[in-house]
């Protein structure tokens, strides 16, 4: 049974402060002020670290998700069960789960419970696809793979994926179309060690979102992504693939996607034709 001891509490506070046990989070150590005749300035005294208790519970639940204790799509224990497990109040657990839901790590289902988020959920299919139609309902595009091969990581790719230059990577290039109209040219780089066995045949056979394949067959779940967007124009090669004139305005996006522990596991560089689509980013 895991229990949690908060790293800091205000004087006299007794809320959610159980005794430490196996797997507990121990209080942060505050360095003692060195003995001296002169009183040190405020900046010279180390400030104690503070981590709210619900954040510690969130971290412990995330560790269980990362270790695979609860698989994508499975229901996690109830708030009452988690409160008993960690020896904290149900309110503290609820606040931790609220943040996990906001981070898209879990999903609440009214009257059913809380489930581990999965890329196989319909709403997750377009979560990382920011290109939305000007008219109609957002839907996932069809893919035509141009190239899938294993190679050595170029220096810039290795840096973004925190690999060594020359490490094995999987390189993928594809064109994605909406309703038969080529709209996206995309290049991807994946760490070769994580995606052994990923082939052009497997990608072509799989009909769902690529992240669903990564989750179910390679045990790698994309949690969040950092993205840079800029305006460019189509060169001769891009113009052919998108069936447009050279010089047509395009949107260029570079994305690094991360799994648990902020580990980068994918680099994508895409060119987007926005004649019938727009880039949408929902800000909270």
C-alpha cells in the first residue's frame, strides 16, 4: 500500500499528511543556513521546494500509467480506491484526476468511471491533426506512403529526438488527402529502437490513425507535442505532389511529439495546403 507524505505544508496544517510508508514521497530537504556572524541576505538562503499534494498524487498515477499498470482504454480504480491506496482524501485524488483529464491522459465517462486515454478513441483521431476543413466535419485523411526506410539519424533529427548522430531511425514520407484531394506532404522520423518491425506494408495495412498503431503495437503513446508553424511556398517537387502551381502558399509545421516523462519519440515536418482547410489551435 503506497502512502504519500507532502513535501511541505504550512505551519499547523494537518490536511492529508499521513505517515510515510512504502513508496511514499519524502519531504524535500532544506539546506541548513551556514553559521556566520553576519545575517545572510534573503537571496543567500535556499527556499524550500513545495509540491502540492494533489500534484504528488498526479505524479504517482502517471507513473502507473507509464509502467502499464493500467492499459490504454482500461478503467482505472475509483477515486475512493485511489484515496485509500495513497492514504489521502478523495478530494485530493479528484483534483489530481482533473489535471490528468485536462492533459488528455485519462478520460471521464459519466456514470462509468475514468479510463486511460487511447488514440483509438474517435475524438483522439484528430487531436494531433490541427488542419480542419473550412466546411463540413473534421475527419482523418487517407495516406499514400511514398517512402519508408531505416537509416542513420542526421544531426538535426538526432538533436530533436535526443539521440546520438548516426543512431538508427525510421524515416517515413507520405501524402495525405481529404476526399481525394492531396492536402498534406509529411515527413516523419522515429527512433529505430522503439519502432523495430515498422514497415511500409504494416503502415499500409493499418486503417486507423498512425498514433493508434504506435500505441497498440509498439507500446508508445504520444502525450503532447511542441509545434512550430510558418508560411512558405510550394517548390517544384511539392507542387507536383499537391497538384498545385509552384509558388502556391503553404503552411509549414515542424512537430516534436513526446511520450511519458517528456521523452521525444517523433519528429514530423509537414506542408499543408490551406485552400479548403485552416489550421486550428484551441487555447485553454
